[in-house]
């Protein structure tokens, strides 16, 4: 199984290759998957420092006082995110197909296939 850093590296490399090849569907899917991983790494707001008094209303006082470490995801969590992105696209494609929007469904299937190839 890949590590978190390996997953991110594979996704970024695939994104660069898709951009060079001008594969719009793959670029969109890869960017959205990388964003989903970044969002999952964001810490909950409960960990944010309390707002302080100072020249800027609601800011934390002191250099770096507002910085919070990002969550460390496990390889299984990253794999689950990638699988969720694939599943969501396939489910959406089925919905579009049922509505008679075959072109939109095909686009979503190509996105899912680009992610599944990784």
C-alpha cells in the first residue's frame, strides 16, 4: 500500500501529465481529489486559538499564534478519499444517464476512470 506522500506524489505527477496532454476531465478529477485530501488534513476549528485583544479585531496575539498543525492522514484514509471520489463520479454518471444526459455521464465516467487508473 502507498504512503500518504506517495499518494500525493502519484496524484501530482498524474496531474502534470494530464495537463501536458490537455486531458480536461483527468485534470479536473485529479485537482478535486488533491483538494479533498487537503481538506481532510485541515484541523477542526475547535483547535483554533481563542481570539485575542489587539490591533486587529479577533486575531490571535503573537507571531505564529494562529498556526495550527495539519492532521496527519493515514494511507488508508487517503485511499478511502480516492475511492470515494471515484464512487461519487460513478453514481453521478448513473444519475445523469437516467436523466438522458449521456454526454455529461460519459465525462464523469472518464474522470472516474482516470482516478481508478492510479
